[in-house]
């Protein structure tokens, strides 16, 4: 994964107008906080809210935490314990059997992230919206970075028998939906929970259509054109999503996530720290907001910095699966 796809300069590099560079600690001093630009950031969303929706699909609802926090990893075997051999029956004069529930506590902290754009004073004179445009541009880059991190975490967590391959071509005439349903059941046996999200790369979704449409089985070919919403009902999951978003890498464009992968995982919308999600995005408010904007006057212009504090963590690797499609 290219972590510098936007020609982002290192902090301390001699920046020129129009260049994006990593925000340094001094740039996010409260003396430079811009209430007006921060409020603009709060109200701004990407076109049709696609990036925000994509991030929440991958990570569930954000969990608001202090800078330093801890969360509990539940002992999976004990979470699905059941009574056998009348173990819950109390003999006369005896106590009930005592149950202990374990689980490891993980100490963590959110990470400060931010980018700065230098705006030339001539541009400020020519474009009254230049600072607001900078906020939108920087927030877009930061959101894409979070999506890339979330996908990489889930993709890397699916290993062994949870990471399978599939051939979905016109010649294969495969029942892709049957393969997905079977893998969902395998993952449910691994974690005790059926994954509630299925996430397609764009190529994988197109190949699903191609292979099913070519099937001689009428039921399979008729299902090729099901929408993501209809597929969610078929798979008995909360959401099915397809990612078509792209970003600049080198001289060309690349998709934000791997095109030929289908991810299957659990991400809750509760915003609760210790629910059974595979992945969470922990967020620490910056001056009361998810994103804060800082403005620093320079001799030849203005530095606009958008900053946030977050940590994307795989909170349980159980039941995360993927299908790599060829």
C-alpha cells in the first residue's frame, strides 16, 4: 500500500504554496484553532457522503474514548459456554456453581493525525473560499487514509482457512452466492457470530455477476442481477457494500481497496467500546469535534491544518474472512 499517494511532504520540509505536508505539533496549538473553519469541517461531507459511509461500513460506528483508554477482548470459548449434565442444578444445602468469565484487557491510545496545506496570499485574494476549499481537500485525504487502514487491517486478519480463493469467470459458471453463504457459516463456527457485513471490491462484484449469469441453472443466473440490498437479505447480513472509490497513486488511479477481494466480518453500529465487533475505530475528540481546523498566518500566505485523533484496531480476529477472486 502506498502511504504517500498525494505527494505529502514530511513535517519540517520547506513547503511551497499548494503543497500538502504532514502537520507538526506546533501547527495544532490551540492558539491557531479556527472555530469558523472547524464548524465548516463539521458541516462538510464528501460528495454524497460516500467516504464517510464507506469508513463506517468498514469500522462500524466510531467509539469516542479519551486519548488513553483500554478495551476488553472477551474470552471467546467462555462467551459461548452452555450448561451440560445439569451443571446449573443446585443440590440441597449447597451453593450454585461459580462461573468465572475472563478476557484480556488491552491498553491503547488514539493517534494524532493531520495534514497542512499552504495557501498563497495571492490565491486568498483571488478566491474567498480558498481556506474552506483547503479544509474539504485535506479532510478528503484523511478520510481516504482511514479507509485504507481499515481495509488493510481486515484483509490482513483473514488467514488460514478463513482466507479462501474462488474462480468466478464466465467459463466457471459458479454459484458465487452459494460459496459466500457457505463461507459465512464457516466463519460463524469460528467466532460464534455470523458476520454482519459483506464487502466487495469492484472487480469481485463484477465477476460475481459474470460467473452467475453464465450458469445453466436458472435460479443461479436469475440471481446474478441482485442488488447489494437484496444480497444482504439473501446472506442474512446487515449490509452488503461495493467499493468503487479511487485515489491518486503515482501517475494513475487505484481503488481504495483491493478490487478482487470479498471481505466478511462483524462491525457493530452501537458505538460501544466492548461489543463483539471484529474492528473498531476509536476516536478522541479534538476541541470537542471529530476533526479540528487550525489556521496559521505566514508571511506569504496561510497554513490550514486539519487534524484528528483516532485508532483503527482489530479487536477480534475470530470470524474475519475473505474470498480472493480470480
